[in-house]
């Protein structure tokens, strides 16, 4: 025999006084934990060993060899002298390990950030302030804001920028950088890098008749870089046992190109008063620009508009890359601590005349594949940069600009999202593709700054629209089922849905009930009840008693007479995570209008109210103890009795105990009008109104 018992749930929220008391009790321990998390190095450094050292040394040197030519090339993109790229590379690599929660990230100059800094310097001009002053000040304040966001654990703001927006302005920046390098690749002079990408492309096409021998260096460089890349990939697939040496040969292609390109350029310049090609020329050795960054009010007011996109790029590039490689290599990063790390590195870097630096995807990928074991690998990379700054700068004089242009074009090519991403976005939703395309177009025709603003702005508009116009479903039960409800207009099952009991409307809200959507939901609920139920009291024949905007015919049609009078709402609240004051007003307004329309009290039954806060608000509004007499037998007679012990049987196993005395427990809410099952709510609603 099956015995049924009831377990009544009281999901009252914890009082604020209790929460505050608990917070202060835990404050000392949580403060110690917070301070420890600021310096993760002390967690793994005591366990450092020789095996880790070898892996870090190899990965560090590998990345160092790559970042030297990249850093100088990116500095040129930023409209700075090449040594500033080396300054930025050194500080980022050296400082990051003290605060890192990612072993793979390589901090330094990046393509998108360099483009933004270069466009800012070009637009501001260097009449009042020098390019390095502008760049280092942006690093300082970008670092301060990033550090503050990390310290206050506000890294959640990153989640408000969707992937299509990131992919869009990254792709637009990639196209802009490549087009911006074309004049150097062809040896065409006189084209300002501050122009929009489409203008640079147009002027480059006009200047093609003036192409110089630089094109030979640039074209051969691109052929070499892409040729070695695909050759090593092919050979690796054919000869897997040589994967390791082929990998290191492949990543050395940048350094090999720069070395041989420089030697050839030196050879053709011997005995020449002027160089037949554009070359890098003098790169000062050592750190010669160490000073406090300029923080004058006039400079800050000039670059204030660039600080937000600098912060966005710092955060997005770094956290996205850190999360990606954390998932790939099976470890967890702390986004807030990563923001602390890039904040500190940029603040310190600004005193070395560095410009803003963040995580680089290409160098991080190489670092991970090189066998890096800990964040200390960055220190070894910084030593390579330091060696280049103090010992190799004379050799940099003859590096062809076309070679650096080829290195940059090759480096940024992977930033662009291809047709596969476009198709994926279109398959998900056309609006996703629209966000992506808008960011690309705006970046191409204006600047990366406007591209960032556009992508974020469009993304926020889209998400606000989705919140403001959520899906709203009128539910019906599948015939001969228990607890299975679908929208009554569902194309697959609409012919198998049982008509709801007369006067009971079952609704599912699929979004939190907040101010952006409360008006829409109110209108939808009112429109539905007026279209599908009739007035509880006939209209007065006296025209003076009617509202001025009520054009309803005095005589109801035969169709309207067949409609039931509204008796109860059953609302599935599973999708409602939050409610605010405007959302609360929405429910109150519908309740008042429904009562007037039906000329009686309309009961409200709520199903799956999963958040204690929403439940508390509904109870405050009186929905927990609605003041109409309840039909006899509805309320439980005894809610305080002890429950019979329940035998829990794991799925897939049988219960060997005596089943005749098993107890079936039905879970009910403490309040009669809150339910965990739609069928129970409908059955209760049928009993809860007077006949």
C-alpha cells in the first residue's frame, strides 16, 4: 500500500541582520584570503624545480626571440620609435609573473592596442605633447582603472561584451593594420597612417606606380613566413616524430627573416649615402626614457576619450586569452586577479615610457606549445629583450621597414574571423552577425576606437531589446500527460494540447520581471485576458457610465458569450530570476485590471518561484495569503507533524525493502498559492474560487 505524506517547504530569506553579522564574522578570514590571492607567486614558487626551469627557459627564450621584432614592428604601428616597443615588452614580461594566475599568457605590445595608440597619437598630434607622453599616460591611467576593477572584483563587466562584438572589432582592426602596412610593403611614401583604412587603401592603389624595391623584401618576406608555416604543418603531419624540431624551426621563421633581411639590406647600403630602401635606422640602446609620466590636466583632457577603449582592449584581450588557454590546458584562472596583473604592469610600465600592453594571442599560443611550466617563463623572455636593448641595437639599424611590415601582416592575420565564424553567427541569430559586421565596417571606415564603441553599443541595444521583449507563452497541457505543458501555439504539439479549465489562464514568463520588460508583459497579459475571457459584469446601457475610450458594443456577440469569466492565473516563474519595483508594479496592475474585468477576485498561483527574493516580494504583495475564503479541505490540517522516513533509491537500482509500506512524499510550499508543479497549481486553482 502506498502512503502519501507531505513535506512543506518554507523558503524564507535570511534576515539582513543575520547576513551582516555573518559577513563581519567571516571578514578576518576572507581578508587574509583576499591578500593571499593578490600574490599567487607565493603559492607555486616554493615548489619550483629543475624540470619546471627547463620548460620555462625554453619557452621564455622562444617567446623572447619572437617579441623583439614584433615589439619594434608594433611600435611603428603605434606611431612610436621602435625602442618603445622593446620597453613595453620588457616591463610586461618581467612584471606579470608576480601576479599571474595563467602560466601561458605573454604580456607585451599587441596589434589592436598598437593601432589604437597610433590612431590616437595621429589625431592628437605632437605639437603640444609627444607621442611617448601620450602613450605612457594612456598606459598609466589604463593600468589604474584595470587595477581598480580587479581589486574591487568587478571583472564581471567583461561578460557584458559578447563574442560577436569582440570578433568584430578584432577583425576590423586586423584589416586596418594590414592595409596600414601596405605602403611600407610597397615602399610608397607620403601616406599618413592616421587616415581611415579605406583612404589608406585608396592612396596606396594610386601610388602603385611609385613602388620601390622595398616590395621585393616585403613580398619575399611574406612568401617565406607563410611558406615555412604551411611547410612545417605539412611535414609535422607526415613525420610526427619530428614535431618538436619542426615546431621550433617554424616559430624561428620571424627571426631568420629579420636576420637575413638585415644582412641583405646592409650589403646594398655599403658605400651608399642614402639607402635605396626604407630602413629602421638608429635604435637607442638601453633604457633612456625612464621618468614619471605626464599627468597634466591638459593632456588628460586631450586623451580622455581614448582611455575607455584602452581599458576595454586591455581587459578583453587579456581575460579572453587567459580563459581560453586555461580551458585548453586544464587550469582555472582568476579574471579579477588577471586585471590586477595587467593593471600593475601597465602602471609600472608607464614609468619606463612603455605604452599599454596586454596579452598576445599569437605569442601565448607559441609559449604554450613550447612547453611552458610556470609564469616565470616571462622573466626569461624579458632577459632576451634586455639583451636586444643593450647589445643588438646597432644591428637593428639596417632592418628593412618592408620586412617589419611583412612580420606584422603575418602576425595579425589570425585575428580575423573567417567565413566559418560568419556562418556560425548567422546560424545562431542574424543579430549576432549584425553586431559583428557593424564593428568591422565602423572600424574599417573610421577608427578602432569608434569600432569598439559601436560593437559595445550595438550589443547593449540588442541585449536590452531581448530583455524588453521577452518571449511570453500561454501554456496548455499535453493530452493524457502529467505535468507536461507547452505553449498552445507550439507548431509541433498544438494539436495535442488539452484545453485549459474554463477561466484559468496558464502563463510562462521566460525573463526576469524588471523595468525594461514590465510594460510589455503587462500589456500582453491584459490583451490576452480581454481577448479570451468575457466581462464578469455586463456593460451599462447608460452611455454616461462608460469610459470615454471604451468602444465595446453594448451587446456581446455569440462568440464573446462562449468565453469564460476569468477565475485564476497560474504563472510559471521558473524563468524569473529577479524582480524590481517596476516589475512588482506590473503584477499589481494586472491584478487590479483583472479583478475589474472579471468583476470578482482573480486568484494567482505561482509555480517554481526559485529565488527567495522573488518569493518574498510576492508574499509582501499579499499573493501568499490571498484574502478570499478558501474551499474546505484545501489547506492542510497539520503542517507540523513529523514526516515518515523516506527510502531513497538510486537511479537504475531496485529497492529490496518491503514496498508495501513505502512512503510517497509530495513537496508543497508553506503558502497555498506557491507550487512546484503546474498540475497541482491548476487543480488548486479549480478549488480556490467560489462556484
